[in-house]
C-alpha cells in the first residue's frame, strides 16, 4: 500500500496517477470524504486526516509499505514558523508509530540554506525527519513552473507580468509538477537504507524574460516582464494581504543572489523532461 498525502494537488495527484498506472494500491490521504471521492472512483482506498493530526495520520499510514509526504505550503507563516513545527510533530509521531518501509518527502531547492527564509520550513522538515530510523528520501524540487498560473491573466489582459526573480536575464532552476510526480512515484518503488537527498530541476534553466517571450508566443500578443524594485516589495506583499512578508522576501533574495541553489550543484541534479511551453500552454487552456 502506498499512502499519498497532498493527493488533491498537482504533485500528489501526479504521483498517485503514476502508481495507479503501475497497478499499485494507493491510499489517498485527504481532509474529507468529499475530497477523496474522485480518487475512490479511481480505485484508491481513502483515509481522512489533517496533516497536523497525529492520531489521524497514524491511522492513515498504518500498514503502508511507503508514504509520500507533502507538507502544504505556508506562504505567510507566523514568526518562528509555528505552523510547520506542529505539522512536523504530528508527522514524527505518526511515522514512528507506523514505521513504513520507506518515506518520500517533497522538499525544496535550498533546503540546506543557512539564512532563514520561506523555504526554511522544509529545511526544518528535513532536519527533524532525518532523525527517524526509517528509510527517507528528500526530493528537493526547483521553483515550480506552475507558479506562473498567477501570470496568465495579466499576460493576457495587460501584456505585462511582474517578476520578483531578478535580474530578468538570470536563469532560474524550474521544474514542472508532472516531472516531480513522476520522480516521486519512481522513488516510492525503489529500495534503499538510511536517508538520501534527490535534487530535481527541469531540462534547462529559465529566465523571466524567456517566460514573457513564451507567453507572447502562446497568447499571440506582446508580453513583457517587469521587475518591481526591491524597495517596493514589502508594501506590495502587504497590500496582497500578507502579514509577515519577510520570509518570502528573503527567499526571493536567496534566488536572486544565488544563495538558494542545489546543494550538489546544477551538474548533479536530476533533469526532468517537461518544457516550460508545455506547462504554460496548459495553464492558459485552464
């Protein structure tokens, strides 16, 4: 049995689909029966559990040979990251109680970075779960290409997209969620001992300028990228409703300064196959 958290999202869903295509049993860990209904129709067993509920997670992971852990993104965390600390505590309790044969945890590029930033939450997950006596693989994924979903409407209506990844000509490691799910499913079917780190990015690095050019080609209209000045970020993010924008700004600084990078470097990262144009085309169609 393969227990999959985050199955209603893009990465968890793709992971589960790959396993089902391989005729493997999947247990969908969802927040409600209603959320699980589409997966039950696909033949999945359903387990209802919130990611921060240790007892429910223990039931969800019970008897599973492998578990895929996806911590929901917390984009505006409270100072000190109490939200992810509570999730880590629940995960540790459930995994120690159930002792699955292996665990794959979705992590992030830059999880090893020393400077505190938004991605430090997954660095904390890695650090805490690494103490468990269970085979664990941390899948460090690059910037999601699907983050561009927020750019579709402004690209279509105004011909301008904002990029906080700067300078605009700097190549950024990005990855499609389809590739992440594919690699996660592969890892769940492998056997290893101890802890391992797998770093994953797309076939090539992408600049914000290329993002705009690709939108232009697909939308058949001029689209340009603009880079809001660093001094305006806090006001912009607070206007969007953020209460604690500092971790997000530090994350962006880390990408822009080159501090957030794969620990083993670009040359040793696994490369996916899905191109940016394919992802943007799907986002536009949606």
